[in-house]
């Protein structure tokens, strides 16, 4: 039960971190 509730949060965290890294990379490439 806890795993089912926790898994989407972890997935969202990974997705968000990937997006942030991607945006930072784009900003660095532009600068």
C-alpha cells in the first residue's frame, strides 16, 4: 500500500530532476 502511494511521487521527482538538468544544460549552452 505504501509502495503504491510512494511510487508516483518518486517518478515525478525523477521526471522533474531530468527536466531541470535539461533546462540548465540549454541555458549553459546558450551563455
